[in-house]
C-alpha cells in the first residue's frame, strides 16, 4: 500500500518540478544607480525578464543592501547590481554590473560602454543576457548564512525518498532520511569588505550623481536679438502720419531666477522671477523725398513673476501663467533735433502684461514653446511730433491695449546650453479721445522673430 502511495506521489512531484522549471530561474535586477531616466534599467529588464522570473528588489533588499534571508525565502537564484559612471578610458559613460549568487565576492562582473544617448548597444545586451541566463540556470538555490536548505532542496530530498521507498520490502518501514545539513559559506577574512556589504547607491565604484533628474532649473540667462518689422496705421486721418520700417534689430537679454528650486523640485519650485530688456541699435527714420535720417529709439523692458506648473512629476511639460510690468517706447527723438515728423505719434507706453505659456517637450533637448498674452496700457496720452522736432501741446488723450503671441522651439546644443528661436507678434490698439486728429484709433503692429542663446542650471 505504501509503495502505491509513493508511486502515485512521484508524478505530482515531477509535475511541480516541471512547472517550476518552465517559470525560469528567479532573479532580481537591482535599480541601476546613475540611470536617471531608467533607460538602461528598462533595456536590461526587457531582455532578462523574458527568460527569467524577475523578483522586485524591494522584496530582497533592506536599507539598500541585499538581505540574504529575504533572498532565500524568495528562492532567488542571483542578484544583478550596478551603476553608471564615467568611462575610465576615453569620454562618455559606461555601465558596471556584478552578479551575486552568494554572500561574498561577485561571481561575475561586466563593464559595458553606453552610447551617446545613454543606452546599451544590441551586442552588449545579447552578451549580458546570455551570461546571466547561464549563471542563473547553473546557480544552486541560495542559502542564507546559518539558514535551512531551500524549497528546491526539500523537493529533491522528497523525490529521493519516494524513489528509495519503492525498493523497501513489504511490511518493513522505510529507513528515515537524514535532514540536509545547513551550509554556511566561508566568511571573508576579517576586515575585508565584499560587494554584498556595499550599498547599491555606491556600488561597483561608479561615479554617480547623488541627485535625481531635476525638471526645474534654478537660474537661466539668455542673450540674443529681436528682428522686427513695425507698421503704424489709422482707421482714417488727414493729420496723423503713418509710419513703417521694413526691418530693424534690437539686442535682447533675459534673466530668470527660481529661488525655491534651490531647495526643492516640487510644484512650488516653478515659481520664479524674470526680467528682460531689448534696445535698438543704429535705428534711423528717413523723411519722405529727403536723404536726411533722424535718430530713432525702440526700447522694451519688463519685470515680473511666472509659475511653471508641472502636473506630472517625471515630465518637463509645464503650463506657465505669468504677469509683468512692461514699458515699450518707439520715438523719433534723435538728431537732427531741429527737424521732426509732423503729425507722428510718439508711443512711450507702460502697462501690465498677463499671459499663459506652454512648455511642450518633444525629446530631452527639443521643446516647443507656445505663448500668448494681453497688455493693458496704463498710459492715457500720446505725444504728437511737430515739424520742428518738438511735441505738440496738449498731448492726445486716449487709452490702449495690446495682444501678443509667440511660437518657438528650444534646441539643446550641449549640456546646459541651448538655442531658442521664436516667431513673435504684437499689436497695440490705441483709441483717441481728441476728434481733432480725424482718427478714432491707431494700430501699432510688430511682426518678426527672436533668436536667443540660453544657459540654464
């Protein structure tokens, strides 16, 4: 009877063992330190978890160190640990990995180069996959120091007992099988540190950054130029003079500062101060039917506050509301001082600007930037120039507002350096209260572009 029971149990044990084999060896891939966007981690997991059963590192680590008791209870065959650091020879970066299948020194280590995009090559993945599969398949089940044998060893012992029992004479009880002795690995010499004792955050000697990916810069500086076309027109007028200039340029500087970002990368880290200043150089206005040029000034500056709202922690996508105090001037106030454009408005306006911008990352170094704003000019009067270069009195009273928009791209060059290219549009509408101008309103329109070299940290 006992013999028949043993024979009946044998197929069940064989099926259990076959199912365990089909699942593949159990391995753990520890987080790759220095892999800020988990690019390399994803490559390794995709390759190794096809043929192995991957167990989360949170189940077998304690305080960033392998916990061999947890490893034994999880029946894990080996650990893959490592980090990304600077290449020891030449430029670029490399990945250093080690395979741990018992407490002590690593069973095997690899040093694999990374591409400029921070990825493993296909040949490196194939080499690593083949080596790890061989190591995992050939590893005995892990035994913690001073612990009991693994479940697989117990199953093997049970299967041996069933086979031995089939040869026991009828009526005689089978001899009890001795319990497997615990295996204690030979400890390393006193004072010697092993890879298993090294925290993963400083593993394999990699030169690693302690800080994770930062999505909000602390400081930014831009230097560049505005290339603009201006056109001033009226709904109807016999006394006010229209004005247009085909193209002029104005050097432009911008500064951004995010104080909270020095301490945090959270939601409030995107609150920042900004200011910019643009000033025309060499701008001249020519009188009709004359060769005389008159000095002309274009100045635009502002200072304000913006908030880069990032609703996804690991994304650079941001919705950016902003507000500022703005001054904009376009006047013909240079030499010769005794001659002027009779009937030309001299716009020297100030007001409050409110708008919304979208920072849309397409890749790590290429963004699309879209923005629009509304300006409420608080200046309530405009000087009208006389033929002798002075301003007529009284000034023309009225009110104005502006609609502005920009569309651009940010292109990374190297590290914190990038270039930003924009198309820009601005249109001011000024309504006159003085009917003697024979015009109800004026439209002052700017159309052009901006190119800025940007440095941000």
